[in-house]
C-alpha cells in the first residue's frame, strides 16, 4: 500500500492523530488530553474537547511531517471500546477525512491496537498480553484466530482504581503517576519495608481480578492514620502482584514464553520490574513498548488499520458506527500466529 495510514484515537480523555508509513513503520503521534482540575473524566466534556482541538491537532500532524492531505491513503479510527461520545467524535472525523480524500476507512479495536503496537515495538511473536489501563484490565492470548481473554477485572480497571484513590486524596487526574512517585519517595526513606499494618485484600478471583475492595481498604488505612506514601506503596504492591499472578497463570496455561505489557498503567516502573522478575523465574521474557505507545495514541490505531488493510479489510460507511462495549475477542485476527 502506497502512502500513509492516518490513525485517530478518541476512546476517552485523549484525542490523538498518528501515522504509519507505506512500509508499516509507526511514527510518533500528536495528542491532546483532557486534564480536569477536579473530578474524573466527563464523557461529554471530553468529546467537546476533542471536537474543539481536532482541526488544529490534525494540522500540527501534517506540519510536523511536512505532509499534504493527499499523501494520506487510508484512515483508521478507534471503533471501540470506550466512552460513547468520545468514540463518535473520532469516528465522525475519520469519516470526514476518508470521504474528503476518497480513501479507505478502517474501524479498529482499541484493545487489539495496544497488542499490535506492543508486538511491533518489542518484536514479540506470540505473547501473553497483560493489558492494564484506565478502563480495562485483561490477560489475553492468541488462539484460533482471535485474541482470547483468559482473565479480566470483574469491576473497575486498575488505572481507574488508582485514579479514584488518588482523587479521594485531592490528587488531580491522572493520579497513577503521582501514586507511583509517592510510593517511590516513601520507599527511598524506608529501604526495608514490611507489609505489617499495611495489608490489603488480594485482588485475584481465580483468573479474574477485582479492585474496588483493595481501593476501599487502602482508604481505610489512611483514615486510620497511615502515611499516604506508605499506603501508595502498599496499594501498588498488592494490585500489581495480583496482575502478575494472573499473568503467570496464563503463561503456564498456554505454554507461551513471552509476556507483553500494554495500556497506560504499563508505564509504571514497578509493574515492569515485577513482570520482569516473574518472567525471569519462569525462563520467559517480559516486554513493554516505549511509554508513548503504552498510553492511548493514534499511531497504534494507524498500525492496526495498516495491518487490517494488508489483510483485505475495510469498513463500509454503513458499518462504521462505534461500539463502546466492543470486546477484545470480537475482532478476527488473521495475521497473528
């Protein structure tokens, strides 16, 4: 396929435009993110942000790469899952550009896009994916033409849990990086930490996970006088250990030897360390893409769009509606091993 594939990401708080060239090589995206002063992400306000910033963000992308619109030969967009109003803005932008340029339109699965950018960046062939983001926490593996969900959160995503806990302490969105910072600072002052008096419920439920109870228990520790940094450390240790345990079970069950992290929480250094330790003990390998490709970005959407086009799939306009509840395993995967 000649020309560039444009990828548009709009599932939640971020609007992002990314590019993949004619050889399938990803290029860094330009993005703009809603950062409310207080409270969480309001879907309608986020969608309004995306509409307001879209034109200038697209022009910035073209200017950064010295491109004219005529050099774009396909448009991919997140068709789901995500926040309905935000998804619809991205889809409308994609349809408009596709129609104006008379180029193919490809609606892609946001979760599968995280997998494919990770595989491409890390050189993984057939990994188990630990997908940890604001809205999702899943352990995934490829089988019989689909990415199968072997385990997932039963309530809220791990990123959502961290952000909610942070918000209760007056920490603005996104709270996860601040929790990581506070935990690291506390650990530097307490180099031999113990979980005594900092115990939290374990989030594992068979192959699934549940984080609401962990968050409530962490808040109770604070209410009873525990230091914030200590609780942040304990919260990370418990929540991440649960994710790593389920990922290890998936490696054992499938017989695979590669673990791949994806999603915004995969930016966390401690989670990466724990995954590497576990994989090393299993004579396996743990991988995480560059942080700019862990967070939501248009480049991963463009890459999956490029892959889909290479495999002969386009999205007719009449089938281009978004699906905010789209599952990882609803997308046929004909290109993976």
